[in-house]
């Protein structure tokens, strides 16, 4: 997020771009993420109620020419990209992230353990008015709509926390020791929130970029940094390059808020 940026800068052009991570994800639970992808973006003239656009495909990201065409054409102040390794639910477009509701977008990297056993109880906890918007069969989409049910639009950090606690409560009732695993990103088009938490305390990786003015001081000869505005912020599952200090690891049990004031960390579901 930041000043409008050509999406291909992150999706295609970085040394360890999102498309590159679809083929080789060294820090991921699955090295190859070839079960589809999604790209979602807010237009440069977005208002507080603007619905983001989304493009989903079940093709591997590395093999989709349309993704290359779209990300080279689109300039956006805030966009999400996700590459998928299916953990059980079928490979279909409605199961590809990011998920969308009104002006909100949501992505999840992780899984609800024993999802087939927990699915019914968690699904019926969704507000009936929201249920018709659940188009796929993933645990991630149910978590998103559960958070909407619990007040995501008013207090995202509290709602995501309550949704995950609901997963843990239902999981423990089914004798699942570690029900929740993963990182989450959610946005209303103006602010982004990112979360790193798992019941086991061994959560999948999450990083965000160091502020761009500091990076320019650290690496005055790196021409690529001129591409990014001073207020540009990037949140990723894995660093996009190998330069020391460019990406900062988000600690366990942490929520990160990203807006015009920068980054703010706070404890999230800490014991």
C-alpha cells in the first residue's frame, strides 16, 4: 500500500516475487503453491465504499499470461496477491483468495486443523444475512465471514481475534489440540491489518518492509527503490529479496496496523 504502484513491481519483477514464490517458497509449509491464485486491487480513485476488483484462476500463477497482463496494466494504491496450495478443499475459483465483501478484502496463509469436523459448527455461527456470500468451501472464507459476523467492520483486530478464539473453542470441543494456524491480511481499502498467530505458537512466517526513506539511506545505489513512494509498505509471507534489513519479521502473536502513519505492532491473542 502507498501511492499507486504498478502491481507487477511486486507480483512479477521482484527477485523473489509472488509468482516466483508460487514455484519456490522456501519458508512456506508447501514449497510449491500451484493450486490457483488471486489478485485483488482497489482503484486509484477509490472512495471509502469502493468495492475492490478481484481476479481468480485455478491455473498455477507461473503459467498464467493473464496475470502478467493485468498486473502490468493495473496501478493501485493497495493490492493483495495470493498463491494457493490446497490443503483439502477442492481446486476451484471460489476457493481462491483474496475473498471480498463490500469494500473489504481478506487473505489467509494457514489452515484450520480437522476442518471437515469443525466446518459445520463454524459455518452455522455465521450471521444468516452473510451466509449467502460464502461462495466456496474453504476454512479461510468461513473465518472471514465469521469475523464479519463478529464486527470486523467496526474493530478488525477485535473481530479477527474473536473469530480465531471461536475456532479454538470449537476445535477443543472436538478434541483438536491446535485448531488454528496462520497469518491473515485484511483491508477496507484505506487501512491494512496483518496478523500472525497460531494455537501452537509456531506460526507461518510474516514480514513487512522497512520504511522506504530508511532503505534509501541504507542502499543509495539500489535504483529499484526509486520505484516506491516514501509511504509505500509491503507485507509478505516471505521477503521479496535478499538484502539485509529490507524486511522485518513480524513477531508471534502480533497484529500490525498499516496506514498513513506507518506501522503499529500490538500483542494479539497473547497468552
